[in-house]
C-alpha cells in the first residue's frame, strides 16, 4: 500500500525526555518497514500495549500520589503487570474523583502543561485534562493509521467543532495539519465569529473536501445551505465527512451520505481520552485506536472485565500520555468489543457503540439505546433529521418533523407508529412538529 500521507510535520521538543521516548523507536521501525499498527498481527499489537501500559503505570507511580496510593491499596508493590489480563487488577478511575480537580491525576509539574481542555460539564463541575506540548505534538502523532485516514496535503479540511475548552476542534486541527499536511478551515461551531452562512461560504470559496463535525451540525449545515443558495454537490463537493461528538445511528449516517453525496464515517473520542475508535470504509463499527489506547469492556455493576461479544461499560487506558494519563478510566459509554474480522483487513479490534449509560431508554421491561430507536426512525425517508425521544413513565413519545413529503401530519404519525411497532415492537405516541429547535451545541434528542 502506497503511503499517501505526508506526516512531515512532527514538532521536536528540545531536551525532552519522557517515559514515552522509547515508543518513538517502535513507530519509527514500523515506518521504516512501511507498516502501521493497523496491520500488525494482533499479538504484536498486544505486546506493544503491554509495554506501553507498564511504561504508563511506572510514570503515574513515580509522578502522582493518587495513582500510586490506589495501586498500593490494590496490592501492587511495583508498577508492573505481566500480561494484559492483569490490567483487570489495576484500580479503575471514576469521573467523580477527577471532576473539578485540576491536579488529582496530573503527572507533570504545572509549568510543563501546554494546554488544558475541559469537558462541557453539563452535569456539574468540568473534568480538566492537561496536555504537555509533547503530548499534543509528538506522542499523540506517533501512531499512524494510513488505512483509516486517507486525507492528504491535497485536501482542504473544514473543522466545524468547538475550539473552546474541549479537545475536538484543536485535536482535529493538529491531526490534519501535522499528520496529513492538510489545509484547515477552522469553522468552529456556533462561536460569535462562526455564523453558518460564513462557514458555508468559506467551504465553497476554498473548495473544502473534508468536513469534520457532529451529526446534528452536519444536518444543520446541509439544511441551511439551501437557504443561502449554496448547492451541495456543486458549490461544495466533499469527499468525506467525519462525525464526532455525538453518537448517531448508521441510518442517520446514511441519510447524511445521501444529502452530502460523500462517504460519512464516525470518529469516537473524548476530551479526557482523545481518540478511541474510528470507522473504516466498511462501516461495521469502530476500529479501536490501539496505538493510542487500551480498551476494556466491564460489567458496570460488578466492575468485572467482560469477554469479547458482551455489552458493558467502556473503560479506557491511554497509552501515550505524559501530562495526564487516564488509567482504566470509566467512560460512562456502553459498547461491545469484537476481534476484527473486518473485510478491510485492519487488525484493530472492533467496537460497537451503544451510547451513554444514562441515555438508555427504559420502555416496558427493556432498555433501548436511543441510537437503535433512531436507526429505525431514520429508515423512513419522510422523517426529518431532527427529532425528540421523550419518555414518561415508561411510555415513549416520538416528536418528529416531516422531510420532503406530501404526507399529512396524521398519515405520517400513523406511518411512524406502525413502523416502530413492526420493526422493534415498540408502542409509541407520535407528534409531528415543524419547530424542533436547531442547536449549535450538542443536540438534545432524548428526554427521560
Ligand atoms: Zn474495517
């Protein structure tokens, strides 16, 4: 496979030495052999992960009191595991412990911090994540995924994600500029400098080929383009859209593919952990970015690690972090892990994401992922991309909008009710609206 990407711009941080330096050699060797971590045999990936986990454990043991005391309480006399299964004995990190606390798991001197990112903190105090300059510009860019990312210096990438506080905007900016050599249009998302019409205009003027944004904002941009007389497919011709920030179903993704006339793929990450998984062109789930993180699935009640194929909470250990490594961080997201049998040939494990634990909808005796309900709702082409799922005493009401249809409200509501009953056996109320609010922030679709 020819190496399309440039990867020409890794910054060197002078006189820097870190527990992560050793992995520069590992990745250089792969480069020299024309390989990436994506196509190594899985035993080799696991060998690397064990080494990286132990390097991280040693780093947090030496540099952070909290991590060290937790490890000691768990019976560790040295920061080391002998095989990957033993990671299950390392204490997990809960959000509550680090919420609102800047230093709890900080593993460098405060003066070493290059940048601080915050979670949006919709529920209480934010989580602070500190990156060193080397985290951002050196270690984070070491693992390459040339099969998953096809962007090159020929591309123009529009980034319509928040640049304030959280990681997404700046994270993608670095990835595109430094790894792929791509020109970037930093559209942002709803800041006062970033009205939708100007964003679309810029994409048109610079002939953007890639768009990175959230599912709801991708629909908002498409919708608004019609108002401003910018024709998608003619004035803006994208090759690819990366979706992140909010999850969505595969049918929602396909609706966007149709509207934008290009491939749309998911990118799963978080401000605390960075990149976690990326969809390949087969769209059979997320390939786990095993160069950056080790992913486990646990039973959220017992904390026990679950085998491949079982659904549970996603737990992430970052492998290449100096400033604030996350060790067995409980993400609050649900998912299921499988060994890769993907036609694309990539060896990285495959994650099926189910959404956030607190967003699960209890209907009757069953928990439903909102993505699953969305999946079936979006199968109906007369239903628009904006909707609400409202749960009241175990009863679901779907509020939906019409999309390019002649059906009356009544007929469409009936059609949705029948479809949901036939497809997943859910009895629901349906209200057709034409005023579901558009948002620049995270779209709120679930109310329970
Ligand atoms: Zn694949």
